[in-house]
C-alpha cells in the first residue's frame, strides 16, 4: 500500500489495532481532562444513566488516534524498507459526525478501523484530501466510536 493520495482506494477498509481500557488509566485520564462524576467516582457512576464507571469519550478518541498513528507509522516504515518514496506527513483538517454510541467500561478492548470515503485533489500544490470514516467496536461487537475525518495527504510527484 502506498501513502500518496493517488493510491488510496475509495471503500478500502483497514484494521488499525485494538486498545484495552484499564480502570486506573481511565480514572487518570478523567481526572486530568474530563472530570465528570461518571468518569471519576464508582458511586456517582452507579447513580448515572450509565450505571457504572465509564471512560471519557475523549479517552476513546485518544486511543483511536494512538492506533491510527501507530498504523500510519508502520505503513511508512514498510514503504521505506521497500525503498518507496514517502509523501510528507499529512495533518488532520477536521473531524465531523463524532459520536459515542455506547460507553466504554473498564476492561473493554476496543478495535478500531477506518474506511476511505473519498479523495480529491486540492488547489494547494502537492496535497490532496482523503475523507475517512473511523469506528471503534468493543469486544462484544458494540460500536463505541464513530467519526469522519478529513486528512491532508501528499500527492505523488509528477
């Protein structure tokens, strides 16, 4: 697989990896970034609509990003080992439709994947845009994350 805009295939889906949500790590993330009672306190969480402690949605997104970047780094490493040209590292231009359809609980293992929805050239020389839909699914097959991202991607030199 190449990393240039021209080589992405609309409809292509890739598995990015999985992330195990540990209770202590969830609490530490919540204390630092999302200190809501249902992320921090067992009793408050039991009294909430969730019924138990849950991970911050932002933690779920951060774990997705770790898996996505890990996958991208692996693709770049493989391409470099083959002697392929590498495009410049792209950047996210935005996220839309972010949803957390179900909570993530301590001990859950979330598997992330991403699918190319579209690709197009842009006016900025050497760059294009790839739009992806990414999801996270827990060990029971329940979707816990859904987002669409727009990523600036290098074009193949002509």
